[in-house]
């Protein structure tokens, strides 16, 4: 297992992204620190809260060893990739994907609840109509 923590400034807070790689599968978790954390604060947070972190669904990654690339070629490759996929690390992209999946799930459950509520209201109206007819 390989664990990596990246701390960066994402307007207006400092954010930490935990990346956990195990058996070629990448899982990520995002932590908002608020003010810029000191090294010892990050270390203390890691010791105290690592077991409580909620990681994303595992995603398969390439685990090939990278060989040295000419800096000019590397710059061209990076420029091409940025145009294709946009800015962000692999972990940020995984978190974005996880966010989109949760959004779709949330919409689905919301729609189901709304339909269920609509059906209940309809049944109540029908029952009310029957009660009015019985009264005559």
C-alpha cells in the first residue's frame, strides 16, 4: 500500500488530498484544513483522523515505471494533456468523478421520493372523493 498526501490552496481554504494506492487501485479522500496547516498539524491530523477518512470508490490506474523524458518533449506532452483533460491531478479528477456519481445518485433518490409523495397525495385525494360520495 502506498499513501500520499498533497496539500494545496483552493480558494479560500487549504485542502489536503489523500491518495491511497493498493494493488493498482487508486482511492482518494479530500480534507479541508481552513488556514494553512503547519507540518506538525498535518502529522497530528493524520495520526488522529486517518481511520475516519472516507475514501472514494477504487479506480484502476497504470502502474508502469516512467523513464526519463526530454524536458522539451515532456512540456509538449503536458501541454497536449492539459488541453485534452483540463487542470488537475489524477486524484482531483477521481474526486470530481466521485462527486458526479454522487450527484446522479442524489438526483435519482430525490426523483423517487418526489414521485412517491405525488402518488400518496393522489391516493389521499381519491380517498377523499370516495368519502364525499359515501356521505350522500
